């Protein structure tokens, strides 16, 4: 989804093949939509998603802030609305009495000031058994991590560092965002691009420019090459939402307690090490004292011997 003050020119035809990484998330989203479903395409742009869905017999409603793009969307949609979702609540645009089987946020949430509020409002527009689908870029991709280690965070026209992004998501923040909005993520697919692959969607990096141990530590993370997450989520009832939030709260408490146990262990280890060092310091000081006493004794004995020798020499003379 683009902002009206900085419209982007979207293609009317997107390549939905698996080999096209730029639109791989769109293919994954389409695969999650049943035929003849009623679909809300939020951030529909020029309609490339709506075209494919309408060809599958779906009834599609489109929303976007880019009026020029909406003009290209044309006949693929039953209705199109030009709307700034940061300013206009969904319930002012759409009728909850005509719910949707699927609501799609295809690379949209990262462009909004308050994605949680929009996701929460979308719950009221889902039919019974309906699902919310979304694709979101992964700012924790290894290429972004390495670029930041090098002191670089350069915005781009498109890609993970799109200049229009207002929010940046990782897997963990996606899960927290959807939980806050009242959803349970039932499926999460991944669009992957290798760490050093040449792609317009990622910073251009060369492996030999980085310490190999750092690169390997990033590569050990199974999520390091995820470009986008594609998810399917179910809206929770109020009771389910409260239970899920409480479970998350309990998990946070348990994690805090685990950190507390680990901190206590480290504190004890520190104290033991400190005491050991104190003991070593005392032993060292005692050793130095003995050495100094020995040196003094040797010096005194030497002085006595020299004096005795001098006295004997004097007597001989």
C-alpha cells in the first residue's frame, strides 16, 4: 500500500511464478484463498492480486490510497475505494453485514502508523470461519543485520528497507502484533533469499567483507534468510483473546524468572570468582612479603659476610 503523497507506479501484471522473489509472497497469499471466496484486498495497488483472484471466481473488494493505481485496477474488483487507512476506520468504509471469507494485507501493515488498530477493526469484517492473510517483510534478515554491523541502514525505493515503511517486523514482533489485535496465527510460510544473493530487495554485501565467525553465527539462525513472512490468522473470540493474552503474560513471567535464575547464577559465579581473586591476591601479597623478607635476609647475610671478610683482610694486613 502506498501513501498518496508519494505514489509508486505498480505493474498491472505481476509474475506469480515461484521463481519471482519480488512477488513470491503474492503467490503464497493466492494459494491461501479458496475459489469463489469473498475477499477484501487491502492495499490493492493496480490490481494484480485482484486479477488472479477474480479469475478463480472470487468476489474482490479493493482499498488503496493511490488513486492512480486504482484507475489501473479496473474490472477485476466488484468495488474499489480510495482511502487513507491511517485516517479512516474500516467500519466507515465497509458494511460488517457483508463479511469477507478472506481479508488480505499484502505488504501493507508496515506502511501504516497503527497496524494494530486496523487489524483489530478487520476482525469485525470476517465471516464465520474467515481468515486474515498477510505478508510482511523481515527486517531481521541476515543481510540487514550485517549491513547495520557495518554502520549502514540505507532506505530503498522498494524492498526490506522501503522508504515508505513506518514499522519494521521480525517474526517475534509479528506474533506480538497479531496477538495484541486478537488473532491466532495458524500458519506462517517463509519466502527466502540467501544471505549474499544479489537482489534489489536487500543490501548488496560480499561475504569476504565480514568476519567469518560473525557470518556463521548469523547463518545458524534458521530465520536468517527469510525475506518475507506469509501468514494465515484466525480472529479470536473475546474469551479466547483474554486467555491468549494471559498465556503470553505467564510466558513473559516465566521468561523473566528464567532470566532471574540465570542472573542469580552469574552473580554467584561472579562472587566466587571475586573471592578466588581476593584469595589469590592475598596469596600473592604473602608471597611478595616472603620474597621481600628473603631478599632482606640475603642482603643482611651478605652484608655480614662482606664485613667479616673485610675485617679478616684488615687483620692480615
